C-alpha cells in the first residue's frame, strides 16, 4: 500500500469515527464547524501524504522531432495506378511486416512512407511494367499519445504533427475547468528501457506568459491530476455525507434575521 493510500485510510477512519459519534445521539446533528474540521483535516493529511515522484520538466531531454516512420499497428492503404487488382489495405504486424501479392513478405516498420513506397516500386518492377504505387497512412498507431485524468475526453490521441503538451491536452477537449491541477501535469515517456515521469507546471503558460512549450513525443502518456480541494469534495461526499441517513442539513443564523444553509438530502 502506498504512502498516500495509508494516509487516505487514516483520514477516512477519523471521519467515520467522528460521524459515528454524532449518530449515537438520539438526534443526528452535523454542525458547520464539524464539517470544516473534517475538510481541513482531509486537506492537510492528503496534501501532506501525496508525494510527486516525477522529475522536473526542465530535466526532460529535448523531444526528438524526426520524420515519422511507420511502425507496428499502422494501417496502410496501397494503391496501384496501373494494377488496381493489387490494391489492398493492411495493418503492419507486430513483427513490422506486411504480406503482399506477387512480392510476399515486406518489411514496413522503421522507414518513412516515402522510403517504403520507393522500396515497393523496386520490388514490383520485377513483376509489373508500370509499378507505380502510392502509400496512404490511414491510421498511425505509432504516432499516438495517451491522455487521462481531468480532461474532457480521455483516451488515445493521434499526433497529426509535432505537438506541445498544451496542444495535446486541447486535442483531448481541454482541462476539467474546476478539477484539473494544472500545476503538476505528469508526462511519462520511455527513455531506453525505463519509463520516466516529468511534472510540468502549466499555470504560467495558461496565463499567456512567454514560456518554452513542453513538446510531446509519440507514445507519451499524459496524466492531469485532480486539485486537492476536488479530492476533499469527493472524500466528503463518499465518507461523510453518504453515511448520514437522509443527508446533512446545515443552517447558520446571521444578523438581521438572515440565515444560510446547505442541504445534501436531495443528492441521495
């Protein structure tokens, strides 16, 4: 169990203990100071227990901007101008090969589409009088990034070109406006045989400051975490509000015969 999970269990235990104590009386009464004390305790413990093991963004090596090469999983359409019966759409196999009529097994991974087109024309020149062929990349699995966390649409995003971290996030629909922690966006990428995480503070960039963008590479995994207050809100909803039958009603009296309150019973 991680350090964060252990501390989360401590917070849950304290909250449930205090809630059970309140419920033992004949009348359930959850006071405003009680809610505030649990919320503050949650913020303090959860924030103190969370540890960011990612490296600073400044330590990330410069992203390698190279001509995109074909890779396993890429979907290719081959169109022969003078031999349409040979037209085919295939996906590059995990071993980097595809199977074609007349020429058999051909290695597609590791070269650019233009280089692969030239290779095919040389191979088919032995069988066709006019070996003209066009390579169309229908789906580039090797040029993808993976985005999760507090964004509008989590999932796999195709990289149409070299994109920055901010551009990649907006390709996923943008940040969750009320829940995303833009101060510590995590980018994980393979460097050799290890996957390294980098923490990127995007607050200044979102304010329009002149900053050097963090460039993404194919295969990067981006995770946008929640803000601490969002974690606390979920915690209060799950472990305080939900354990009180009928919800929680808080009412505070102010001067001039005015009052304000919170009623969570309608959420149940």
